[in-house]
């Protein structure tokens, strides 16, 4: 008798998951006007009956809600979104801490939220006499300061950016983008009250940004 045959992984489950995610994305991509069942069926490329079947699990988890024939995102999406920043912060802290101790300056992870940049993680060096105190949750326009402008640095462009007195008078900063993480516009930055040597600290900031990206992929 032969050995036990390996059961092939069914493709139907992965196909259903892919269609469910496509459906959720289509609902999220809609503007203020909620899409109808028919519009979702056409957009995802499935029948109306398939849309109804796919909506069931999403509704039970609160990710979508029905309003007659129209579908909107549910409050469950807010709960999922609320779990992102703590996990992102925890993943980034080791690289941020290593950089802060090495350069003796405050280091932060900044994430773009629409047209604003928000500091979601901050690490201060443990051995310096004084350093910048930077509050988690601080916001400023993405077009201001090195941290904000760095989130949208295109590949092939500068590896890091520097700023002085922007957005805070007297602050000197260097920041590099966190690249290669789908859906994330972010940067790692160093901020100090004295001038920073860009040619020395810039590559270290890039290295930290790459380390953060690696933990998130």
C-alpha cells in the first residue's frame, strides 16, 4: 500500500478571499455616495448573488453595513484601524532606539495622514545632558519640515532631507522615507537643537528607515 496522499490546497478558498478583499476595497474606494450591489458586482466582476454571499461574513464582522441596496464601510473598520498604530509603533521602536542612542538626539517615526504628518513614535537618547522633547501625536502639514516632506520622496531622488527652523524655530532635522511598505507613507527623523551633520547622520537615518520597513514587510 502506498503512503497517505497529500491533499492539494483548494483554490476556491483563496479565490473567495481575494474576491472578498476586492469587494471591501471597492466599497472603501467609493466616495461619499455608497455603491449599490449592482455597481459592486460590475466593479469586482462577479454576479449579484456572489456579492450577497461575500457581504455576509463582512457584515457579521462589522466591516460593512447595508442600507437597502447600498453598501458602506462599517465601524469594524475603525476598530481595525485603531490596532494599526500600536503595532506599527512596537515594530519600529528597536530601530528608533538604536538610532537615538547612536546619534544622541531625539528620533521619531512620522506617518502621513492625508495632508498632515503625525509623529506616532518618539525615542529620546538616554545618555545626553539635554535633547529635544517631541510629543507623540504632534501634527504638522506634510509639506513642512524634513519629516513631512520625506514621506513622499520618490525612489531615485534624495535619500534623505534636512530642515532648519521648520516647522519649529530653532529645530534642526534630518529625515528619510520608509519605503516598500504598501499603503504606508512614513519617515524616520532625527531632531536636535544644534546643527546636524547631514553627511554623517543622513546615512544612519536611511539605515534606520530601511530597518523599520523590513520589520513591516
